[in-house]
């Protein structure tokens, strides 16, 4: 499974690793993905989501019910 946040859609970025002599090689900036388990009152069950740190803040700001409703509209299985 790719390192993608289910709420924000954040994906790994790409760039260069630069050595002391300024040689450049490709590198990947991974997203800080966490597995988080929430109780969803409207579904009366727990839901486990793969979220970035920013995605966790979105859930705290909007509420888990609103986020789950948005995910279900997009067709994400929970």
C-alpha cells in the first residue's frame, strides 16, 4: 500500500539528495503516515484510518463524522 493520507491525499514528494561535493542523486520525501483508530458515533463502530500528521489535525478540526461522510462520498471503504 502506498504512503498516502486518506483524508488529505498527501503523497511522497521527490527531490535530490545533495552531497558535500554537490553530486545529486534522487531521493524521496515520505509523508508522515500514522495508523489512527477513531470511534465513529454515526456508524457505532471503530474506524482505522491511514493519516498524515496534517490529516489528524483536519479530523480534530472538522470532526470524525464529517470526515467519514466525505470519505464515503469519495467511495473509500472503511
